[in-house]
C-alpha cells in the first residue's frame, strides 16, 4: 500500500495563495467600496459622453448633461479592465497547456475564463446603465459596445465548446486554442475607440488630457479592489477544483 501511494501523484492544492484568497476578496471589496464612496464625495461631476450640441442616437435626441449617473464609470471601467486581465491569463494558460499538455494549466485556464465571464457580465450590466443615463438609450451599435458584445459571446462559446467535447485531452486542446482567440478580441475592444473614432464613447487614457487627481484616486482604488477580488475568487475556485481532483485521485488509488 505504501509503494502504491508513492506512485500516485496527487493534484497539488493549498499553499499561501489559497490562505490569503479570502482576505484578498475582503480587502478588494473594502477598497472598491472606498473608491466608489469617494466618487460621490471627492470626484467632481464631469460631462458625459462627447456629443457636440444635440445628436440623434438610437432614435433619440441626446445632449451633454451634468449627470450623477456618470459615477457608474468608476465601477464600470475597473470591472472591464479586470475582465481583460483575466482573459490574458486564459491565453497564458492556454499556451502553457499546448506546450506541456499538463492538465493543471487547462484547469487554470478554465477558472480564469470563469472569472473573466463574471466581470464581463458586470461590465455589460454597468455599461447598460451608463448608456441609458449618459446617452439616453439602452443600446446603440457603437464600435466599443459592439466589439465587447462579441467578446462576451466568444467567452460564452468557450464554455459551450468545453461542454460539447467528452474527451478530456481534446477538450483541453480546443479550449486552449479558443481561449487564445478570445483574448485577441480584448485589445481590440480597448483600442477600438482610437482605431474607429466614436462620437459617444469617451477615450479615458490619452496623452492630450486625462483625469484629475480627485478623479484618479477613486478610480485606482476601485481598480485595485477589483483586481484583488478577481485574484481571491480565482484562488478559491482553484482550491475547490483541485481538492475535488485530489478526492477523485484518492478514490482511484483505493480502488486499485
């Protein structure tokens, strides 16, 4: 029995990342909350989307207004950036799996994509609210909205693909390739307003002008908070899956 136990390689689990994961989620929630509170107490109201005078958008006449709803931006943008970062890890682990064929990297890639989808849905929800109050419409086929909508569909298709393939190795291979393709759309979503100038979606990071410190501080607090939440959720989910894999490995060991 001892010799058999030594031959079995159990999936690793635990370690300091798992120990700090709950604290990362808590710290992230606190930072994000502080950042969002500061948007109402520190950051000034700014003009909404750049519309010269009055324009027809989605069948409605929309003009610039000083709207409190612009504060949604301080949640919307950090969530969107976090979704891009999560997809970057999806692509990274996909490449690692294709190079090594190790199941661990497929697991990591799947979890990273789950976290990405969570933040993508948060981005779409907050974006819908922003659009309604800032632009006067629930949806318009603006370049960034369209490309991000496509990104969401691609990520959903990633999980449809995983569920459609029974063979574990083939499923992991196809999912890795699909995850890399999904990430390619992330920089397109980020840069689309520079490549295709839009009259409604603002460009935040630019060289000619930027956010003032009383706007940047709440934004950065929210962004760091979202990163911490994403990391904590990733490690908690990773620990859950790896512990389940360890249980299955031990069952197979006992059966042998």
